[in-house]
C-alpha cells in the first residue's frame, strides 16, 4: 500500500477549479518534487492532504487513511507561512511540539539549532525573518513523521543555509518516509529529488523519475521544466 | 570535497565517474572501505537513492563489493582497476582528440602539441 | 490534549490579562486606603481629596478598560491562534476541531470570569477597606442593609435561575463572538469587517426571535406580583432561550470550523 494516494481529487471554489480530477500515487522512501507555476494547485493539494481544506470530490489517503487527527500525527507540514507565535521563545515552541507530537525528536532539534547558532532563549518575535524560517524548518524536520510536506523550504534563506537545509533533508531520509517538496527553485533541489510531479492548471501533467527524465531529455530537470512551462 | 554536477547528464552516471576518478587518483585505495551511501549523499548533496543506484551499478561493474555486515569496499582485484585505468585513458584521449579535431587540428599538429608539452615538462 | 490546548490559551492570554486585573485590584485597594474621612470634624486637606479623586478616576478607567480589553484579549486569541497564520500550526496538530472549539470556549469563559472577579475583588476591597478605615460612612452601611434585605427575600429557585441565566448569558456573549468570527472568515476579503457585520446580523436575528417569543408567550407576566423584579417564569424562559441560542451558535461555529476552514 502506497503511503500517499490521491484519487479523482477535485477542489473547486464556486466556478474556479483549483484541482481537477487529480490522481497520484507516491511511495515511501522517496523525495518528490511538486513543481508548477503559481496557481497550478500545489498549495491546494498540500492543504487538502493536511486536512486544512475539504475536497469537492475524490479521495485522499495517507498511509491508507483519509485526512484526520490520526494522519496529522504522522504528517509533518512546513507551510509557506510564518506560523510561529511571536510571544514564545525557541524553548517554548519546542515544549509545545513535544506536548502535541509524540514523534518529535528533541535531541535532533537541539542539534540542528546548535549547528545554526540559534539561541534557545530568544523570543521568536525578536528574530530575523531568515532565522525564523530556519526554526520552522528545524521543527518540521525534527519530527520522525511518515510524510513530510515542505512548501518552499529554501526560498527565503541565504545560500549557505540552503545547503544546510538540503543536507538536513538528505540526512533525514528514511526508507519508510515520503518527503514532498513544493518549490520554484528547481535547479537548487533537483539533485535531491527522486521523482518530479509537474502540475499545471490543477492537473498532473507529468510524474517521472528524475534521473530517467534527465537521461531521456538530455537536459536538467530545471531546463526541462522551463521548456514545458514556457509562456 | 566539492562535488560539481553538470546539467543534462544523470547524476548517478556523474557519481560513478567521480568515484572512478577517486579510485585512480588514489583517494580510495584498493580494498578500502567506502563511506556509506547516506554519508556520500550528504556530502554530494544528492538523493540517497541516486547514490544507491550509482553504488549498485559500480557493484555490477565489479569495481566495488558489499560485505553484508560491514559495508562497501573497493575491489581488491587489481586487474579491475587496471582495466578501468585503461578505459578512462582511452576515453579522455578520445575526448582530447575530438575536441582538437573540431578546432581544426589534424593528427600531426596534435602530436606536435603533445610533444612540445612533454618536452616542456622535462 | 484538551488540557494542553487550554494551557497554551492561558499562557498566551494571561500575559496581558493578569497584569491588567492585578492593577485593577491594586487600584481598588488604593482607593479604599486613600479615601479621606469626609465626616471628620476638620475637612480633609485638598491634596488628599485630589489624590483620592485621581485614584477614583483611575479605578473607573480601569473598570472600563478591563471590560473592553478582556473582550479584545479573547477575540485576539481566537483570531490569531485559529484563523491567522498560527492557524497553520493549530490545525495541523493531531487535535480535532471539536477540541479546539472546546478549548476556546473554556479558556474564553475563564478569562471573562477572571475579569469579572477582579472587578468584584477590586470594588470589594475598596468598600471593605474604606469602611474599615473610615467606619462612619453611613451611606455604605445603608446600602449593605438594603441589599441584605433583598437577598433574604429571594427564594431558592429564583436565585438558581438568576445565576444560571447569568452564566448562560456570559457563554452566549462568548460563543456569539466566536460564531461571528467564523462567519466573517468565510468571506474572501474583509474578513474582519464581515465578522462585525456578522455579529450585528446575528444580534438582530436574536433580538427579533426573542421579541416574537415574548409576544407568543404574552401570558407570562413580566413583573411578578410578589417582588418588584422580573417573575420566575420570565427568568426561566430567558434561560431556556439563551441555552437554545448557545446550542445553535456552538453547532454553527463547529460546523464552520470543521468544514469551511480556509486559511490564507
């Protein structure tokens, strides 16, 4: 049984169709890129998988179950939003994660914070934007989840931290976990991806192994993406 | 160690090339234990599955072998390494000739250039 | 899990609520401590009177402030934690919408209660200290006696329903705010504006329904024969209607939170 499956998934807002009859199956032990221009439905898809939206039609299965409190305990989501409470310190938010997620690995979190020289006692509201992004990523990756959804994990971060983040994603790799990365910065992440899913206007137009695609097309994933989505 | 990958060529092929390079340049000695797939993947900033694929291919090529409990090792068979050396030298020489031919050099001019270089190095 | 949600609600809101209520209580005590003896043989010095006057002003200001700010604190907590960016954190916790709503209902109610109690304590301290210090404030004694007489005359069912209605009414104030916010959240832009509009619309519907019901039940007399205040029957009816509204609002809020969530 695959760890992530979408069947005939449709989400519409009145007349506007964000996702149109999407079918997709992803296996554990893979790092998958969810790629497409703005408005292609990437964020809608991820929100649906996380139970933040209700679909209009179709089904979503995470490890065989539909999105619920049960699936939330095995899915770790990094949204493209600053969701941290200003008033908490790093220590506070770690305690919060420990309180609610049984799979949170405090040791791992503290190690990563140390590697990036982030002071545990600092208030989140007082940190720079870049540092807050790093904290959010660390919290997400410190969970030993079965499915990770990372929405633009490296977009607002400096190049050195980007490398660290990609290495963290690689080092976090578990054969029984799925990592889905949704991003614009394809060139930066393509070496880390097993598979690529191209989304256009709410439909999946491609789902392929990246190495196979590169071999077939004789160009990088980024190059092929630009070709496919040329305006 | 910096891994540089070029576009348009599958990563696993480029990984194999680099490791072959390291084998011949002496970075990895005959019979030496290789770092784990995960370690190398992190170093190269690539997907562990891709690194795994490269390793599997090199195993098929009999350049490395797996010891079930302890990991992966460079082959102890020197003939394999010698064959690799020969293969790569042919490949780079062919590339060299192809490049210079496309620049308009004929074989004699190429030989002269090579001789000059060798004399210069003496 | 519910306990933890409530814990974090309190952690967030107490930062501003408790200092405010503490200040309120302290000023109440100060008012009692600084009240001059107006019945003394010599008139108290102007300075003292002005000082007390200032403190009284602060007390009144704080009364208004605590009433308004406690409501703002409750509203802000709900909005920030569930409907703002933090909503991405809250709603991806392995916790149901039902629990989130329950937590907000409990913590919001407790926060209102704390604000209310701080008022009781504040004014209570003011009066007790004032009477203890400047005992011959005849006005206060008379008020105490009249209140005592009133309370003694009240019978048990009446008192019970009075308290129940007050408690239910407080919950209604709370859940109405939450429901309006969920309604406002449904609109694409101007979510906050639409929350206000929603609140006004709900209030109008509420008032209309209550009016219709009171017309239907015209038989229930408004003023009882035995005392000068509202009759028991009317009180019970108010309680029942309040509870019905509460149930409707809770169901409505839950439905929207569980099925119609659309975080930006």
